[in-house]
């Protein structure tokens, strides 16, 4: 009985601790140019700072850049990410994600992908299959991966494909959801006006603020849970 309690306590403690060697919880912003050459991840970092989590978490990914010269409140914000301009969910799932998960392991992945797939005429079914493959790769790397999947921001010149992915995501996410590895949805689409796109594809600063507002509350919740606070 005693041993059992001890093991249960150890396991509860284990699940509350971050897994990085520096003890920090690892958050990977994963996506295409809407992750790479935008400012929402900088603004989300401001929210992490405001919630007093910045010493306990870090962004991870093979990239470390600020191509838009974003100026959030926090001067020393963490610029790591796994955003790749022009890349398809399908190719990331099939060729890259497994390696990224090994080179920069994560505890939380937040991703928005599919815009380039839609833009190159890929089917909704193929895109959703890539999403499933990505979740499987994430969980193989970390069975307790916490996942934020974004509804994709509008793509006014090809709305049908984006709308189809966004329509498919809720049932897809619910079907793969688990207590050990929760998937939550950040709705980055509803109420996002075309006027908040700077070039018909990428968010301007107002659009970045919308994305920030949809992702931050979910991320802060997952951080809180992960740190056992
Ligand atoms: C963060 O820490 C500061 C200084 O200790 C404190 O004033 C503030 O209330 C904290 N904020 C939150 C959200 O816990
Ligand atoms: C997944 O489960 C969690 C609870 O563990 C819940 O908060 C979340 O909304 C669920 N996600 C989906 C997409 O149903």
C-alpha cells in the first residue's frame, strides 16, 4: 500500500514537471509563413510574461527569427519557432516533423497549417490525413503532448478550401482527443475580417492581435496545467 502511494505520488509529480533539461516547459509554434513572418507569437510571449510564466517556459524550434521586426512589450522575447514560409502541412507531416520533434522536443505544440496546401489545390481529406499524421508523430515523440490546433485564418481568394478544413477540424480533434494528450482548438477564423490581412494572406498587426487573443488563453491554461499550478 505504501509503495503504491509512493509510486502514485511520484507519477503525479512527474506529470507536473516540465521535461526539458533546464526544467522549462517547451512550447513549439509550428506552421507556415503565418507563423514565421508575423507578430502574433511575439504578442503571445507578452501574455506569457504578463502571466509570470516566462522564466518557466520557452519556445522551441529549429528557427530563431523575427523577420517582421516585431516589437512586443518584451524586448528579450523568445524568437524560436518552427514556422516555414510556403510549406504544406502534407510535406511537414511526411518529411519533416519527426526530425523536428527529435531535434527540439516539445511539451506543447500550437499549429496553424493548411493554407499552402489549399493554395496548391490539395484536398481537404489529404490535409486532414496530414493533421492526423502530425498528431501521431507528436505523440510518438511525447505521449503527453498538449496540442493547440488553430482554425486557419481566412484566405479570401480561396475561401472554400480553408472553410472546409476549419469545418472538419472540430470533429477531427474530438476524435483524436485524449486525457493524456489533449487537443484544444483556437478559433483564429471567426470574426477575422479580410481587412486584417496585409496582403490577402498574412495578418497585419490587427490580425496578429486577433490570433494572439484566440491562442493565449488556451496556451496559458495548458501551461498552468503542465506546471501543476
Ligand atoms: C506577476 O508577478 C508580479 C510581481 O511579483 C505580480 O505583481 C503580479 O500580480 C503577477 N501576475 C500574475 C498574473 O500572477
Ligand atoms: C479535449 O478534451 C479536453 C478535456 O480533456 C477538452 O477541454 C477539450 O475541449 C477537448 N477537445 C476537443 C476538440 O473536443
